[in-house]
C-alpha cells in the first residue's frame, strides 16, 4: 500500500476517535509499504499494542481503509523490535533518529481539508457541574437559536483540557441536529492561520474567506493562537464583521478571558466582549468522579466506587488526563484480565502524572532539595563528594526524573555536566533506598509537594 493512502486512512480515523486514543494507539504505527495490495501491514512497537489494536481497532481500521480502497481485506500487525525506540529518550539516541520523526502527523494530513465535527462531542456526553454549568447553558442556547440570542459572539474560556473544544463542537453538532440546513464551520485558529497562509501563497484568499463568510455558525477554537499574527487577525476581523452584521452566530474559545489575551488587536478584543464571555473552571472532586464514571461507561468498563474516588483525588488537573487514565485502565484490564485494584491504579497513574509536570525546572527542584536538607545549592550542582551532599544530589536527580519529562542526559547536564549513567545510578540508588528507608520516601514526597506541581 502506498504511504499516502495510509495517511488518508489515518487522517480519517483521527476524525472519528478522540485525540488521546489516536495518540496512544495510532501514532506509534508505521506502515510496511511492501505488503500485498489487499493487506495493510503495520509495524507496532510491542506485543501489548499489537494485541490491543487487534482486539479493539482492527475493524475500525478496516472500515476506514475500505472507504479508500475496497481491495483491502485484512490488517496485520508486526512487532518490530528494531524500531522499538519509543521508550528511549530522544536526545539519548541522537545518532539513531527516533521513530516518531517518520510517523504521520494527523494535523499535517488534514491541513488542506477542513476538519469536521467529531460526533463524539455532544451536549449529552458533556457532564455538567457548577464549574461549567453556565457555559453549557449558553452553548445550548446558541446551538438552538444561532445568531438569535444576545450571546453573539459567545466566547468560552478556560485552562487546558477542561472541555472547551468539546463544548464548541457540541454547539455545532446540536445546531445541525436542530437545523440540518445551517452551514456550520468548525476550525482551530491554527488551522485557519495555516490555511490562510496557503491561500496567500496560492493567490486564492477570496475562495478561502468565502467559506467562512457564508457560514451560519462559525466555531473558532483556541483564538489565543492568533496572537502576534497581524494579517490573520485582520482577515478574521473582516470575517467577524460580515457574519455579525448578517446576524450569523460566532463562537470562540480561548485559554484566557478576552481582556487578558495578549498579542490580539484591541478592536478584536473589544468585539469579543460584545456578546458573552463565560468560563469553564476545573472540576471539583464530585464532578471528576462523575466524568470518570461516564467515560468508563462509554468504554464498558466497570470501576468500583472507591477506585473512582481514588483516581479522581489523584488526578485533578484536567479532564484529558482523567480520560487518559480510563484508556490505560481499559488497556490493562483487557490485556491482563486482572481486576482493577488500587495497586493497578497506582501503576497506571505513575505514567500520567509525568505528562502534566513538564513545567517545573530542574533548577527549582535543586533549590527545593537544597532548602529541605539545608545544603548550599551550589554543592548539589558541583562536584562535591561529601556523602550527605551526594545523597541530596541523587534525590534531586531522582525527583527530576519523576516529575519532569527531561531526558537522563539533560538531567545530568543540569548537575554540573554529569553524564546520563550517573543519573541512572542515582535513580537506582534512591529506588533501593526507598524500599529500605521509609524516611527517604517521606522526604521525597514532601519535597515534591513543596514544588506545588
Ligand atoms: P480543551 O479544549 O478545553 O483543552 P477538551 O474539550 O479537548 O479540552 O477536553 C478534553 C477531554 O475531556 C475531551 O476528550 C472531552 O471530551 C473531555 N471532557 C472535558 N470536559 C468534559 C465534561 N464536562 N464531560 C465529559 N467530558 C469532558
Ligand atoms: Mg481545545
């Protein structure tokens, strides 16, 4: 099979399933393009992913593939240990290009065709709580009567993974359900920008903007991305005016309230304030439990109540992360056929917390460790061999590995240019100390919590 067909298939799959699943299961796939024409042969990094894909996604891939080529009748997965570099940090294998660079990036693939609404994002699959109630009511109102409420434009703002895109797309889906003849356009600001640049290059900005100007409902996601992009903002300004004057509905999302958006022209910001700006707050514990329950039910996964609470207490930063936990649990439970226990959850949670905690710097970690043990910061960084200093350094290295996404090499560099084998040694050392010395675990926990991750 030709790579471009596979790219189309991937792109079409990415429209149907959510981004998290796509990243987890489809991103690692590499096409073996020497396979027979009736077979899609895919390299997968390990047996676990092969089994999971085989059980859960084979038919999905097949049905998407057949819409491109009816000749395709089978899918096979081959574990490719040679290419099994997924779990190696990229800058530790500099001479060996990481496999991710040859993978197909769905956003690259879909650039020329506009994204559609994802049918999974509906108002009924959106769990309502005090944190998002107002936003949801406004969303319902504009989707039922686009352009006819006072909420024009409607701007929904809030942090990452709190449901802005979900709600925005629900507005589109519900509007089409109520008014099938309406023209709904959903686009992210990034896609808008990239397509606009293309249009300028190809001299067809008129055709480009026509699509937006003729919408009854324009859904523009993550408008903060326009920051600093003057000509894109200008084009969007004119589109906005045309739509507004014609009584068409505009809905926007952003990470911050309009008056805090940096790098956007004042005239745009003031227009964003004409209608209603409404926020989504992080969900509290009860809502997180409710969301988890809903996600688990959608996947036919039954999670005992105490475990739901345990997860919801430990994963509090955003809903995408909660979903990630359900996906992993699903994987674990179906492959190992084991019951969902607190120990299993601890294992599953280990991986997720890391993803979110890339923002803390190694310097900050060193500072907190130095502070905790009352040793000078420089002693931790420099080549000081005193035993207690060495232990502090190892703890700082260990915490750096636990809570950041830095590679071993980068961590070593931050500790006076030590190499990655020293970091590995430190991590092993602390891991073994943790099992024999309960004070170490307590210390580490306290230091991590002082980082306010
Ligand atoms: P944002 O756009 O704010 O970064 P998303 O809309 O992409 O966040 O939400 C992240 C994930 O969490 C999505 O898969 C979405 O379906 C889910 N989600 C967010 N809020 C809710 C909610 N209230 N009920 C159910 N699922 C939600
Ligand atoms: Mg979003």
